[in-house]
């Protein structure tokens, strides 16, 4: 049966709020990501910016974009381990709104190859510049932290390292190997850069056999240039398709391919559906869809807040298209509930 790709009519539903606040323990993302408390859109509206569609009173983020501040012994323990091993996390560097939930659950996404990226994408909060000298002991420390935290599933991402001949592929592969040695029962996901589309470097990563190979297209094809200034849609898709081919060649058919998109940058509903269709045609297994939240007034402006119902509709459409798993929701990020996407660990995930 063909998926229903028509834009849904949510006008009869009224204002949607999927976040309960029984004890006053929630806060807006601006309180988590930007010290000083919430202002209009977290203080991120620049003079002349249009008011984002679906904004709350005074232009503030809608009620459904509220998150719980991290607390408790598990959250503190996670932070302590990361500091003791001198490791970076994308949770902090990219100012993820789910840091409280994930750290309180004892999970984190390690970011290797430093915290300085060689690219300057229009949406990203990670620092751009000349990266420091590569720390070749980092894979061992990631494996040690994985053991200390007792992780059953670990996500390893990276900054883009166009300054390195292999783009950092060997470091990603070595991190996978070190985690396997120290934590043989832990499943591993890697979220890699496009490695400039080089087949040999993609092969280096895949031959280390991550359970999930993730590379994000980030947005629809039309918006690639302003959103990802040094990336291309076709090259990103080729990373995923070539990874699949290499995995099949080496007899590692169980490897899952995954990608993600942000919404709210000015794409149309039809463009979202078409992008999903193209990704399914590329045999991508897992798709994550979340709301773009502007890191600062220097980043790309936010055009629209999508409602929880719209995200739910996209999840249903994606499942009808044949994706193995679709994680779609306002606060979904690429690594959110990542363990659910490992073969054999599927659960009925909420959107």
C-alpha cells in the first residue's frame, strides 16, 4: 500500500502540548543551552528576523519544546567519568536539548578527534577552526569510559577533519576496535562525516564493523548549500550506499545504515516527503527527524516550529515507506534512543 504523503490537517486539534510538568521540574531548552534563562526564542531572534511559525507567546518556543534539566547521581556520575577521561561529547558541544534525559540514564555520545571542526555548517554550534594535534590515545579512553559507565550501547561521533589525509577514518575504526576489546557485549554506533566521499576511507570504517553506520543528510536537497556549506546531498547518500555495499561484500549484512534530518529551516512538506523517499530508495534502514533549534543569532534563522502531530505523521509515513525504524519528534536528535535501533533491541519507541 502506498504511503499517504498528503499534508495532514491539524487545525481541529487546537494547541498541542505533549510535555507534562507535574512538579515544576522542566525548563525550556534555552535554560539548558544558554545560561541566563529564557528570553524571546532563547534570545536568538536577530533584528529583522521573522517570527517563527507556531511560536509561543512573545515569540518563545512552544510548550512542547520543554526538557528536563539533568540531575541525580547517574547524571553526575556520567559527567564525572567524561571529565576524568578528558573526553568530549556532542551532547555538550552541540548543545543538545536532551542532555539531561540521556545523562540521567547513563548514556552519552562521545565525540572524537577533538572539539574543533574544519567545517562551518550554518546550523551547528560546534567550534570551527584549525583542530589541535590528533590525540591517538583517545580510542582507548573512550573504551575505558564505556566500561566505567556500563554502557550497553555506545555512540561515537566525530568532528569533520578535512585536515587529515583520511578524514579521521582510521581513528574511528580504532575506537570501534578498542571498544570491542574492552566491552565485547556493547553495541556500537558511529556517526561519521562524509569523509569527502572517499571509498577507501568509508571502507576503513565499515571493516571495523560498527553495528550502526550513521551519516546525516541534515536537510532536504534544496537546502544543502546554505545548511551544509561544504557537503552535498548526493555525496552523503553515497556514503550510506557505499557503506552498505562494503558491509555486504565482507559478509557483515547485519550492519544498519542510518541518517537524520532537521526541520524548520524553510523546507516544504512535499520536500520532506521527497527526501524521505530518496533515502528509502537508497536502502537506508533508520531515519531520525527532529526540530532545528538555532544555536545563536549567528546561525541560520529558524523558520518554523513543527508540532508533535506533524512529527508523528512523518513517523507513520516513514514506516509505510519501509524504513526499519523512524524516530521522529520535536526534540529527537541523531543519537536519541539510539539503542532501540540495534537489531534485536527494537521497542515501541515514543515520538
